[in-house]
């Protein structure tokens, strides 16, 4: 009798195992690619001077989002928002250490810490490689400190991997130069760009690609559904890339900003003096609001930004080719997400950290193996916080945590916009709201003006003139909608 029950339990267990295996095979994998500081500067977005064939191809056969906006125009806070699906609701949520302060060191709960944790709870093998949260390698430590074993996301990853190469730590690799030095080791006595006489592995992003390819092969053998996050550093400063990617461009033909002047009718506190950029002490010129950099230097910097994009595009091409070689492309959703935009001399700013379109609008491409998601240009306004519920929807995973974001899978399937499309962003003691035709920004400060309105009819995205004062009826009409996004994060300051 005992033998009978043992055999019966074995058969039941085998049946359950087979059932789970069948379920797992039906679950799509996810390859989530984070690209630091990537604004909509791709061929797919009509910037035909940019050499980005791999991302362009994925956009063409997938869904390209032409109006995707981040919640916060700085790396750590933007990633906190997308990972949690929540808008900023207190000051720490707009700081780079938002994840460390709000997630790291917390006990595990049934409510997931991030959407990646939710995938893990649902049986996915989750692998993080590179910068997915704020830290360059997912560990908690300072720029000039030695890595600790403490994870920024304690429960999201089944595996957390990184190859720092000759730079030895993640943060050194993040600010890497081809000779093995970095911004910290050289005491910021560096240029903000470099055309390295090296191959793709001569910079850290090439090592990240190799590590991801190796891991994909393992995941293929394991047969489990997986979520792989791959975080690339470029085109974040410094604009360092192998010389062969610089050679793709004729610097003299690289276009300058179409909007290089300070917008009319604003207070300069809405902008900044490009402090992050100016840290690179050997740059030929300093940027500032008092004057533009020369056209020649602006082209040099733009050249570096474009070369860095082309370098990352090549890495993404290698990952996609490996997916195809392993036949994983037939069941893998690919997401390419820029964590925010970047001013390339626009409004006299070099950097992010503003509530203008250039800093808030970023790349979003979702390439799904399912026919209903293919070959779509999605013009609906979407926010980074919407990605959390959307990916759960696409993978048929139950959402166990309420989010501020809403799934936009219907936009991919049917490309039907909502009646009320809006994206909210937060920074510089202000809230900015993007609708189809306007950007309305309210600053919580005493310096006037505190209200800015920019006209985006007919795709005019320059934001070169604040028209709030001469259009009070539009401001009054839009203000109740902006106030819906006021989470109480800001108060009036000097």
C-alpha cells in the first residue's frame, strides 16, 4: 500500500511538474534594456542623421512610442518611478538616492518592491546586468568607495551580475576612459568625450553585452521563463565610445540645436548652468546661461553623444542577434527605455534636470513577438509609470499592487488614444504636465513667473516662448488637470 501511494504521489508530482512546465513555456520572456540619458535621438524618431539601425529595426517591427515622458529628469528618481509604478510623493522621490532610501534594506513583503520582483514572484528567473536601478552595478556604495554586498533592490533579482573589467568597480566603470582610468581617479581632470582607439570591449558597455549574451545561452538551456534587465551606460557623460562609431559621422554636417536660446518670459530658475557637464574640467569650453558654447564645440559634443548612441545601438544589435540565434526571439518581449532626455545645447543647457520637453521626453520601444503588437507607431501620451502594469498585462501576470500608472497595452493593440491623455513630471520645485497640445508647468517658488505654458500644436516642440500670460483662458482650463497630478510633494520656497 505504501508503495502504491508513493507511486501515486510521484505520478501526481510529475503531472504537476509537466503542467507547470507547459505553463512556463507559454509565458513570454522579457529583455528589458535601460539606456542612460537617451532622448528621442534615433533614426526611428525622424533624426535621420543618427546611425541607429538596430534600434530603428526593432522600432519598425514593434511599437515605437512617440510621446513617452518620464516622471523625473534625473537617473535614480526616474528609475524609482518606473520600478514602482508610482509618481513622486515626497522630496526623496526626486533624488538620485530614492531607491536606496525607499527600497534598500527593507524586509521582503508580499507586495512587490518593483515590477521585477512581481515577475520573480510569478515564477520568472530574473537577471540584472548593469544599471537598472540607480547604482551602476545594482549595489549600494558611493562613487569613490568599494562595493558592498548590499543590493539596491534586495528581492527583485534571482541573479545580479556585472563585469567591471579593468575599472574594478561599477562606479569606476560608469565614468570609464579607455586607458582604465575614470572620472574619479583622474580628479575630474578629463574631457567630456573620448574617441577611444579600441574595440567594443574597450569600454564597459561592451563587457555588459558579452555577459548578457553568455547569460542568454544559460537561460536557453534552463528553459525557465526569464526577465533579463540590461543597463547600458552610454550616452551618459562622458561621451566616450570606440573611434569607429565616431567615424560614422561627418562632424561638420551634424545639426545644431534649433532652439539654443533661453525661452522668452521665464525665470532663469527654470533652467540650470550645466553643472554636471562642467565637472569635466578639461573640456574646451564651459557651458552657461550667459552665453552659448561655440558652434564648433557644440558639434563636437553632439558628435560624442551620437557616437555613444551608435555604440549602444551596436550592443543592442548583438543582443537581438543572439536572441534570434537561440530562437528566443519567438517568445521574448524586448523593451528599450531611455531613463530621461537630455538638452544638447537646447535653451542653452547641456544636461537633464529641467521640466522642459528635451529633458522629459525619452525613447520607448516595445518589440513583442505577438502579431497584435507589431509595426505600430503609438502616438498616445504615455508615462514611464505605465510600463509596470503594461508589462504585467502583456505577460498575463496578476497585478498585486496598485500603481499610479495605467496599462497602455490597448494603445499597442489598437492605437486608440484615451480621451484624456496626460503625463506628469516633477523637478526643480515644479510640476509639469504634457497634453496633446500644450505643456503647462507650475513652480512652487516666489520668483516669477511661476506658470509656464508652451504650445505644442502641429508638433511644435521648441518651447522657446512662455505664452501663459497672454493665454490665461488656456491656463485656467488646464490647471485643474495639472492639480490632479499634485501629490503634495512641493511647497512654496524662496
